[in-house]
């Protein structure tokens, strides 16, 4: 069980946003998120030494901000500045942060953690994943549905304080909530390796 009340207080002033809020500075939570913290230790167990958060989103799904997401993969990373490196393209800006689509091996070496601040059941829009779909690498949009049928679907229920960990490239989706309550989640992408060619992660906490 992680520090649920502390996380709730930390994000209490974030206004509801459709499809989530991108976070750029989590220094106040460094004791939890670095590899010796209760959350970061989960990433360290999966990625090894040097695991650190490189992207974060806060989701607050409720009757005031409700949404559904179709099946997709997370294929971009946040970086400090634009450096032209073969295999890294296209470039986009999301919530003021520079993002780029990296080679598949970069994404395959990452892990995503979802820290639940509320209970999640079938009524309040749980995350859906297609188990094993990350093993297919980048999945073309034309084969998304067939890949999901092949892998099956799993609904990720949780209790407040639970941490779900999955391969960043896994196919996932989410239905709209049918609940009158909230479904708050802190989602963190972790990496333990450096980027090539002078590219640098947009690290949320200075760990080194």
C-alpha cells in the first residue's frame, strides 16, 4: 500500500481534464518515485538499477470528466530538447513538452506503472489490456483489433494503493465510467537506460 492520502493531496488542485493531465515536475514526490522509494522500487525490480520516471500523467475520471479510449499503444517519449537522431521521429509538442516517437527497442525497454488512488471496478472505467500484445512490437492500426482478439482482453481492477505494472508497448484501452465516484490514477513511465545521440529524457526528478 503506497501513500494514497499524500498523493491525493498532492494532486488535489489539478482541475478535471478530459483524457488526463501531463505532469512535468514531481520533485515533491522524489522520496516515493526514485528507485529507493515505495513506488520507484517496483520499477527498479523490473528494469534494474537506474530506473527513473521519465513521463507522468494524472487521470481523474469522474462524472465531471469522463471519457473512453480505443485500443492503442503509447509510442512517444518526452525529451529535454530536439536533437536529430536516426530513428527518432516524428516530433510533437504535448502540454508544452517536446515528444518524439523512438525506435521500438527504446519503448520495449520501458515499463509503465499505474498507481491507483481509488478503488477500480467494472463500473468506473478500468484499464483494459491485451495480455502479451507488447511482444508484437509496434502494432499497425489495421491489425489492432485482430491482435486484441488473438491476445484477449483483461480488465484491470484495483484497490486504492495498488500499483499495476505493464510493458509500455502493451495494447490498452478504457471504457467510460458508469460510476458516480472518481477513478484517480497516477501513471508513470520508467526507463533505466540513456538515450543515444545526445537526446536526454525529460526527467521529472533529478536523480543523478
